[in-house]
């Protein structure tokens, strides 16, 4: 089967591409290799992908013509769309980057799927869409109409756009709300990477809300397993579904949304302690208040994904942090 993986030089994208290739699929990966964080890490991820049955295309998904030509030329069976401008705090400083990649880019991918009759579009949403929702665990039938960052708003928009295309053009679409993914080859703008680097460099780490925060940290291998499994589960129309009685995560259209996380939130201080323990170094800490766009807790209810795929995360924080720290030391030759 031929897959398109967008954001293939990214943390999750590169890992998904490797998994699909290991299963014998053909993969075309696209990425614009922007400099939001170190390009050398993105290139290293690409170099780590087996080249047999893999084709890389340097492309910005906001480029409407280039995306249309790629779809027409390659005739993909399925698309796993992970390319996006990521990061909650960066959306406060550079909002237009989110409109270009997350809105225009997402529309271009939807158009490509429509015009070439792709079997299934799986795309990245985010746990950030839960915004001001304080009821935990987060369930896909909860309201997600009050995002607290532009990044979250664009991800909610992705779900709405996908639904319209599923409804209008009968395109099976599945959105995955990712919960704090970490592990080897991770993103430098995320807490596990930032904490590890600063502790090793002897710098002070900033700890938001004075450490009283909870995150549903999910190891990369578990995430990849869920993504690849759900690609085989095409959402079906449900003629009995109604807005009044149905879940917002399903539809009369071939449309679905799932949480993908570990399902057991970890206190931020416990996560930091796991890094300290693995490094053998106590962090220098600066406790500060809650930051704009941040949320107190994320906690995924993944029952729907389990029922659809048998998805069950296996890697706990202690093992996951050990794997990440080991990779970090080797990659940066510490």
C-alpha cells in the first residue's frame, strides 16, 4: 500500500514512516524542514529512515500547486497527515505561521484526498483542543469549543474541516488528539528535551504553576502503534447518528476522532525527578506561575481507541525517560 506521511522529518512522522516501511508499505514523505527548531535534528531523523521503498519530497504543504501535483502524480492509498506548526507558546509570537501550515496546509491535504479519492486520511489533532475543559479524563464527547491558544484553535479547526469533507465527499477521515509525546528523537521545544538539556548544562529549569501540573506523557512507540493501527480502521457512515444523540467524535459521515495518550497522567515534579534520577544530577529549579496558553492537566480517555484497535500503551515513565536520556546522550555525544 502507498502512504503519504506529511511532516516526515518530525518526531512522530519519522517514527510512523519507519513503522510503515517495516510492515512492507511504500512511503512518500514530505516536509519543508523549517527552522522552528534545529534542522540538523530533522535531517538526522530523515537519515535514520530506511531508504528502500521510501521517497522524500521537500515540500511546504501550504504550497497549493505543489501539493496538488504530488497527489496527482503519486495516487496515494492512504494519508497520515502530521505536518503542522507545533507549539502552544510559539503561537503567541508567530500566529501567521499557524494559519499557513495548520489551516491552509490542512485544506490543501483535504483537497488532494478529495481529488484523488484517497481511501483514508488520518491527521493530527491535539489534546490542546480541550482548552478550558476541567472535567477529567478528557473524553471525545466533551465540549472543545473554548481553546486557550491559537494552536489549539487551529487543531479544532482541522477537525471541523475534515468533517465537512467527509460529509460532502465521502472521504473517511480520522483525527487523533495526541497527548504529550516523548521519547528518542523528540522535539527540542518540549519539556522532556528542555529539562534534560538544561540539567546537563547546569542551567536553571523553569517549572510552571510551581510544579502543580499533570501531563499524560505518552511514549513514542506507543503512539506510533496507535497511529498505524487506526489507519486500518476506516470510519463508516452511520445513518442513525444525529447531532442531538450522537457523540461529536462520530457522525453520519465517515468521520471519527480519538484520543491517543497513555491514560495515566503524571505529576510534573515526578517526571522531572525521573529525569534527575536517570541523569544522576539534581536540577536547579525556578518555580513560577501558570503561563499563558497552558493548562493545568491533560488526561486521555482512550477507551474508544482501544475498542477500535486494541490500543494499549505499554511503556511507563521510568522506562520511557531512560530510553530518551540514553538517546540524548548518544546523539549529542555527552
